[in-house]
C-alpha cells in the first residue's frame, strides 16, 4: 500500500525579523528545488516583559509545505527526516 505525504506544517523560533526573512527565502528555494509548494507563511513577533519593560523579543515563523494534491498524488512517501540544523530534508531513498 502506497502512502502519500500531502503537507507538513512547521513552527520555528528565530531571534530577529532578518532571520525570519532569511528563513522565508531558504524555504522558498527548497520548495522550488524539490517541486514542493510553500502554501502558507506567517511571522508573529513575541515579547517577554518584566515590570512593564520588554526584556526579550523573538519571532515565531509558521509555514506549510504541500507535497502532493490529496485528490491526485504523484509522489509516494518513502521516508521523512528532520535534520536539526538550519532546515529539514525529505529523503526520496528507498
């Protein structure tokens, strides 16, 4: 029985708006290189306050990659590997 990965949603913390923008570019490039679709993207600025003052800021980036159309999938899933560095990778190896 074949299994098809339809989509994956990821949430990542980055420290700055520039890092969020760099990640957006990186994910876009990976999507194009691998024939995926970046189907959603959002960035949310978060703040930690103490005594009414901001003591820490960061961004939560949330995005969804679409790999197959649920009605007409093309690529069966072989394996999924999360690489804990700058990004994740999907292996197409058998």
